[in-house]
C-alpha cells in the first residue's frame, strides 16, 4: 500500500495527582515524596477527623500552643500526620508539611478484594468529601469509601468487521458487549483485531534501517496474563544478516490491572512501537543513547471507567482500547452500532464527502443518548485530555476544571445540546490543530448540519488572531498575484524567494528544480517563503531540511505528561553540493504546524536565519481520536517540538531578524516587499 502523507499539525501537562503517576529512578525532588510510617499506631476511637475530647489531642494542642513561642529552624518545616482509614483501621500513614496542599495517594494504592475505592472523606459517614486543594494544619484522618464490585452481567453480540483499507484480515467479526449502555470488548479479542489493523499478522520479516544500519525487522505482540491482570508487550527484533552485528530487541508494554482498576504504560514509546514500520527512502533516523521513557499509570477510578471481568477475561470500553493501542496508528477502528470498520486517517481528514465517510455514517438514526453514555463521554474526554493532549490547561494539572463548565450540557438529555457542548469544548481549547473531522450519526442524523459554526468574534484569542492575520495576508497575496511555481528575485538578483504554502511529498522534487534555477541565475541567497504556509507532511519537512545540510540535524521532543525529553538525529539524503546557498526562512504570524516545525528545526540546528515575524506555532504531530458518541476529532499529539533547552515551540518561533512593525503591530505588507527583504538579507550578510 502506498504511504500517504501524514499531516503535521505541530504543541506542558502536569500530572494529575490522583489520576496518573510516574515512576522514575531519578526524581527531581524529594519534597513531594511522602514519608511513610511503616508501623502506624492504630487509634482506639476514630469517630471523625479530630478526637478533640481525647487527652492525647489536648496534649498535642498544648504542645502546639507552646510551639508558638519557640523558634522553629528555617530549614525545618512543621509536619502533621495524615492517616488513611478503612473500617476504623489505619491502613497507611504519612507525614506531611503543615499548611501545604496535600497530594493524595492515588486511588489505586488502596486495593481491596472485590471492591473499588470511590472517594476520600473527612468523616466516617462519608458526608464531607475531601477538597482537592486541602491544606491540613493538624493531624488528619482521611476515610476511604469503597463500593463492592458486583458480578458483571452482559451478553456479547457479533458484528461484522469491514476494512476500508487494503489489509489481509484474519478476523471477520467482532464480539461486543453492552454494559451500562457502554460498548465493551475483551482484551484477548482486541489484541487479535489490532494485529489486523497494524498489519502484524501478515508482516513477516522486513528489511528495516535502525540507527543507519540495515536489519531484518520482526514485529510481534505478546500477551502475559493472570486472572486479574493482562499485559500486552510490543516486541521489535532487529536481526542482523549473517551476524554482521549484534541483534537488537526493543520491548515496551501496557498492563491492565483489574484489582487496582489501573493501567500501567512502560512509557510513550509503547504507542509508537506498535505502529507498522514505514521505510523512508530519503531519511535516516538515529536515536540518542540518552533517550529514556518513564513508566506512568492511569487510575481509571479517577475517570469513573471500569475494567470488567467475566469468565477469566478482562473487558474495557471499545473506544478506549482503540485509543490506547491504535491511537498512534494511521489505521483505527470505528463502531457505528451496526458494523465495526477499519478506516484510515486520510479518509476522514478529507474535507469532502467520500465513500468511506458514508460507510462510517451508514447507521444514522435519531434516538436519545443514554444517560450512562453521556456520562461516559464526559469522563472519557477528561481521560483523553489528561493523558494524550500535550497542551496543559492554564494554571492546572488536569482538565477537570476546564470541562466542568460544560458538564451540564454534555449530560443534557437533549442530543443537540450535548453535541453543541462538545463543539464548544473543541473551540475553547483554542488549539488550531484540534477540530472535528467527522460528526457521528449514531444519535443525530446529519448532525454536522445542526452544529453552529462559531463566528470569529466568539473565538478564543489565539484562533481569532490567526483568522484575522490569515484574512489580511490572503488579501495582500491576491493583490500581488503570487503562486508557488514562480521563483521571485530581488532587484540585485542575489536572492531567490521560493514560496511554500503546503509541504507534501511532491515538495522535495519541486524545490530541487527551483534551486537549480536559482543556481543558474547566479543567486547566492535562498529564502523559503512560509508566509502562507499552514502545515503539511512531517516527512516532507524532514526531507527538504536536507537541502540545507548534509549533516544530521536534531529533532527535540518533550512529553509533558511524563516530562521525558528525547532527541532524534535525522539525516536527509537530498543534499547536493551545488546548493551551497545562504538560507533564510520568511516567517509570518500564520506559519503553522509543519511550517512552524521547518523554522524551528532550522533555528535549532543553525541551518538558516529566520526573518519576518513570530510564527503561529503548532508543535505536535496531529493524531485522530474517536469519541464514544461517534465523533472523530483531530488533535495535537503526545509530544511537543522544543528548542535545545526543551522549551516548547507550541506558540511559535521567534525570528532571528524581526521585520519592522507599524504602531507596535505586524506590518504584513513588508512580508511581500522585495526591496525591504533585499535590504534585510544584504545587511545580514555584511
């Protein structure tokens, strides 16, 4: 199958204290690590958070009063004791700094056979729920509320599997179970489906480059399980032909724990590792030896999503497994209530209606969204944004507060109100990458016709500004009658300006012809004009960077959830010695996504001077996510592209030489003024 271009819609999340935890041998600070008291003294009476009548507490109060008159060393903060209580027994005790926000142990730390933990309370009647910003100033008891896990009762039903992509399928049908109106699938079956989607069943052993050397690549998915856990390992074996060099095995995993109701991921490398290998004829990739990925955990109880168990099999929501295992793949699964489809990124990214979209939407009907499903959609959005969305919410570590303002409408029994709220969420993220690609028809036929498009005045600041600049730049371009095919030259013929509005697999060859023309005409400088560039193919961008250098260039990634920093060294094979120009990149306030990446990587590696104005940003590869109610969204992916100090380029690349402004505003006319551009370039070269 011919590889289609991947659009790069190139964007820091703090870890939700209850939802997701990271483990790493190299902790940045000991401050946030609670001191655990191994043998806590169990109090005889635990009526509430404070036993004010006990003599011991009176003594403590006396000591506290006396301590006010004493001097506490500056480097020794006062501590209070935090006791976690279940059924009048202290199950865990820690010391905590007095007056600081309490970072609770994760829900999954308190496992109990056939029970799940549903909350923390300050009283044993479970009436006073613990505030999320609780700052204890005295010894405090926190009561753990559990609910018994009932035996799962559901019936599985067979649905036809249809592939809209050229794949060799071993599976012809899919068994899906409904539990509280939510579509569930067992893990064993989903792994077999994933092998079809990821072309693992028929891949065999293929030639593959790893760190610039040729190997035979064998990919596999391996399962390890017990009655209460299921671990999926992604294994990549790089086998050296004729034992020329040492074989390499790369493993990563995702583990599902029924008793803890948690998911453990070896690191973000797992999501990349399951993808099919795609040979890049003009590119070589070299992983830095210091790259490390941090294990992290997802506490499903935080998101009110259950792992179910029946007949020694574990079940999770179908849409969630699609995200967890296939979320980085161009091919994904879609269940429309009638059939299960395998579809491809480009089929839904196409702005026009096509046969594939029509099939996905073929089970259109008008019926109320069940309350449980509306609630699931809300909690699933929180899981998706907390775990897989790289732009952190303003001043927060979780998207919980952001989503709360839309909760009533998402839970509304009016379908249109529900979907309108979803539309507002997408807009109000204020991320140009993130948008709806397909409105599902499972509950409202022709839904897209009933969703209001927001006026520019209603947009958040970033999108609004982008639209304003875009409109003005298009107007100026039309006046100058510019196109990508024509190379422009400054009056002294020393500088050629090559316009790139979109980066595709055809861009590399097209630029080669234009660079040869510029060489023939005696040009010494090349400006890649990205004034109206709004993205394109990641691979094409990496390729054309090869015209600027015959050396490897660094591509720096930051994963906000785990704070992992990785470097990939990339070498493009398109360089030609006659293209020994001085390179410049003309930046504009709407140069976005792949264009922003082009400018960022060139700046990081000193390959070109950036001139013009700060770009619009977009520092993540785009991915697609299927939501429970059938809507498919495009979103910023898991990492952000960064500078050498690992600061994100999400909000743009600053120019090395900024053009003059008019009344403190961008003077957009200067981006088209050849005389002004000639002056800037010549002054830079002197």
